DNA sequence: AGGAATTTGTGCGTATGTATC
DNA sequence: AGATACATACGCACAAATTCC
């Protein structure tokens, strides 16, 4: 437990809703109660709730339809809650899943950008799939100081939940860089991606200007693409 | 002039500020007047102005600093106002410019996604540069029905202004897809990009669900990258 | 160092417009 | 046409961060 200052109400609410979506309590397509009802139930003003919903809409998690209602858009999906980009099949859509390959605490290599305070990092390697078809390799570096140990069991459900509930961290800012690069050696068990692949580098901030995570995702662009909607 | 319904005030204000930035009336680093002053000058409520400023901040055009002020972030730059991604040098930053190579009205080829109502499109080809160094090739398809003719002179200043003032169109939604592909044949005069390159496909909506523009940008990823910040 | 002034952030409540059902 | 529900707009009070004296 950190001594983090209390989040603003509107962020508390959007975080809570995001968690409920992640946990599957709110499912895709589901309609939320009317804003006035919901605000009353939460004990906040309608304007505050609307700000929270705007947040979620901006993240693509919610669709707001005037005259109709607010609808959950994203299915419950692991580890993609704060993603700026969505990984999609070339044809669009696809149910995202991820399988953890390895989790190791190792010294940060020199080619990583500066983030966190430790010389070590937790290196998490995963295969990401859409509708069961492997489409990308991913390497996530979590700063060594946020946790002494990380095990695959911690990560099996949702990276998001792990960060929020086990570490007490709320990711507040993300920077993505898009380029191309050859995929790294992920071992024989991993998907063989053609060389080179489109990839996205991500720096995640837990608090302003203090990144605690760095990740790289290599996407087989014949099978899937990163999609961003404004 | 279209019979478009009047835009909400907060969008009118953000559009106007965006134009001023594009036109160079507001320069990078410049601080805006205090919100209360500004709102009074515009004859609107502070909350409405704040919503406009939030828009611009979300677009990366403005930086809002509590206790300090609102600062213009982007330099005056042509045609990048609505960009979801920013094209940056690998080291970060770089002053973006663009040079139009050709503008032609031609039948839409079959590999374009569905957009607009015409069988023809205006094909605009450009070289984009950062700090004077060519880093990307770009092909923009504007639906044939939004204008009978388009000339390079129309585009020399700013694609944004052209859309807004000549065509009366406000881009309201953008969808970007990231992948890799070989750069096309842009003629001998164009920058020779290595094959393949990282590229971004963009569909721009003028009104909800009615895209009028499609573009593809091929980026030499050794020189520049697309960067998105949340 | 410290405190006041300035400036943006959060939160509330209300009234009216507009799209959907 | 009426009811429902989200969108816009206004105004106010207080909190929090920054700036300046």
C-alpha cells in the first residue's frame, strides 16, 4: 500500500467501472443505468459522473449514444485496459487473449529507455492472440522496485488487476512509439514471426513523469494490426 | 457552403484556436490568457471554454498546467491538426513540413477502403520532412464529390484550412491502422524509402460514419517514428 | 523561507437542447 | 406526439499547484 493521495472522484468512478469491465461484471453491449440514476446511486453529481464516462469513452471502453444510453464496448479482456492502441485482426475485431511464456527478474539491458528506480526489471514475455490465432510477441519490463517477485500466476488473469490491486499502481499516462524492427529471440516455443515486424514500444507512467513499465510488442502485420480511434 | 448545423460553442472555440495555431498566430510555447479572462472575452462560460481547451489538450496541441497556465505545444504545422499520431524524429521532436508532389483527380483504385460517394478521388502525394530531412511518403485520397478540382496551390498552406474554409468540412473522427508494407512507386523525384516501411492508414470522417478522406503514410523508421501520447 | 496572489482542477446543481425510443 | 436519456451551457465554490513578492 502506497501513500498515494486520493484520486479525484471522477477517476475513482472510471477506474471502478474499468475494473468491473475487466472482471466481467459488465459485459460488452450491456447498457448502463441512466446517468442521473447512476450518479445518485454513487452519491455524486451528474457532471462528475459524465466526466468519468467521458474518460471511459475516450479509452474506447464505452459508447455514448445520445437519447439512448451508455453501452459497454470492450469485452472483458486481460491487460489491455489502458491500451492506447487496440490489437485487431486485419478484418477488424477478434477476441484478445494472452499467454505468458516466461517471467524473470533480470538486470535491465542497456537498450531499454530510462524508467523506474531499480537496476533490475521483471521481464514478462507473452504471446498474444486474437480469436485463438497467435498474432504478436510481447515483452513487458516492470521496474524491479515495484515488487520483489512476480510469478506467472500473478499475471494469468489480468495485468491490469495485478497492477491495481497487488501493487496499488494506477497507470495514468502512456506513450507509444510505432516503428519496425526484427522480432527478438523468444525461444522455440514462441510463435515464429516473419522478419521484420511492425512493433510498438510503450512507456507507462504510474504517476506523472515517472514511468514504471516498458513494453515492446511485435505484430505479424499480415494477421493483425494496431488500430487507434480518436 | 453546406447547410451543416451550427457547431457547439466549445467546438467552435477549439476549432478557432486550432486555426490560429495553424496560421501561426499562436506560437509554440506561448501562454494563453487566464481562462476567466479568455471566457469573458469570448462571451462564454468558463466551463465551456475549459471543454474546448480539453479538446485541444487531448489533441496534443495544448499543455495545461495547474496553477500556471495553458501553453501552446505544437508549432504551426500544415495538415497535422487532427492527427492522432505525431510524426517525430527517433530522438524526439523535429519541425514537421510537407511538400506536395502531385495532385490528380483519378478513379479510386480497388485497394482503397470504402469512403465518400464518388468513384473518383483527388490523389495528393506528398513528401513529409522533419527539420528539413525527408522521413516519409504520403498519399491522401479526398473523395471526388467534396470538390470538383483541387490544385497544389490550395494545399500549399494547410490541408486543414483547405478542408475547413474551402470545403466547409470539419473532421470529427479518425481511425488509424498501423502496419508494414512496401512503399509505393512515387516517381523518381520522391524520397527513396527502404522496403518495407512502417506505415499508417487513416480514415477521416467529416460526419459520423461518413469518411471522406483516406490516407497512407510510409515512414522510414530509421529516421522517424509515429508517436502517440495518451 | 514563507505567504499571498494567481491560475487551473474538481465538484455541484440547474436549465435547456436534441436524439432516440 | 410524448417520454426518456444524453449533450450542451451556465455559474459558483473550493481545492491544489504554481508563481511571485
